[in-house]
């Protein structure tokens, strides 16, 4: 069976899961090694200590991402995933913790400063609180937004419009209300086509497609023959007597008519006396 993940293949480390379980003890309650990726589930209260051990003892130097996942059917509906990278071993590890709306997750900003921004994203999108993070400001949503975009149990009416009020001569904030229907997604493939009418398409007249024309029968061509003169394009045969007379001439007789005019012209030119040109006498007028 081939790997389903499109990520580059990473050579697994033999005995890594057993070594992590031995080092962390009861704090690890789930280990999953599938498709060349190792994921461990750990207790929420011990998260910071576990990540410190993985950084210092197992050489997972970098925190690449913190992602949030929502499972509404669970009692602890949120799952926070920490993606670690070992540069020296060329290996990745995923650490997961579970929580809900009321119980915060320990911050890891003291281990990786980049976690401050990543924890703010998860808080902004899902509402997960991080204990010890003193800068849980929103990043992607607007000022004054109430609720969390990835949670369907929060109404999407928290957007605030910022505009300049000419009456009050200052910038004012006004709430923007969006219908809940805008959050309904069908996740249908665009190649399959939607099974509902898009807004505005109901005004277009439905023109039935014309029926395809029946294919025409191939034309039967008559083979070309040359049995008659009319088919070859040839004319009537020539007069036999005329052909006999024209063929009896010798080569000398055929050439003679062309040479005679040239000889006659040369004889006339020889009999005609050559005219002499009169020269103008020289004078000395006008010379010094």
C-alpha cells in the first residue's frame, strides 16, 4: 500500500516512539505511527515540559506550526497540534493536546518565541485560550469582532465597519451583520457542477440545446473513364493531305525562308555608296 501523504518521504527512526514513551512516562496517552508520520497525544497540563524534553533531549529544535482542529461532537472539542522539526535528524514530529472553551492550554512562548504569533492565530480562529500568553490579540478578524470564524456555534455578526462620520466629524465603528447562510459550504467539486441555481441565474431563459443533425450519407463518385473523345478532351483528327505536305519539306527548305530576308538586306547595303560627311572649316575669329 502506497503512502497517502503528498509530503516528502522521511526515513523513520527505529525505536523513537518507545524512547519518547519511556522518557515522558504517563504524560503520553496515545502514539500513532502511520504513513511515515509519528504523532503523539499528551496531557494538556504537561505540554510545556513535554515540548522542552523533545527540544533538548530529542533534538527537535524548531516549532514549525501550531494548528487548531474542531471536533464539535467531542466533550473536549478542540485539538491543538504542534509540528516540530529536527534539523539534525531530518525528522518531523506532531504533538497533540485536547481542550475546550474554558480550559486554557499552557503557552510555549518561553521555548520558541514564534509561538506567540501562532497561538494568537489559534485563539483568533477557534477561541482557544493560552495561559501565559500576554498578547492574545486578534490577527485575521476585524477590530471588535465577536465570535470565531471556524466555530459554527458563534454567530457571524461580529464584524465592525470603520468609516468617517461627517455628522460627528470623527471615525466611527458600526457593526456589520452577515446572514448565517454565507457560512454554508457544500464542498462540491467544481467539475461536477452545482445542483442548485445560483443567485441571478433564475432570470436567464433556459434555451434547449438543438438536436444534433443526422449524419449525411457519403456521396458515391463515378469512376472516370476515357472511352470517348468527349471524355478525353481531344478534337477532330487533322487533314491527312495537309499533314503529308507539311511533313515532306526538307530541313533546308524549312530554314531558307528565314535566311533569305537577311541576305537580301546585306546585298542592298553593299550596293549603296557610302556618304561622306562634310567638315566645317576652321576659323581664327575670336582668338587672341
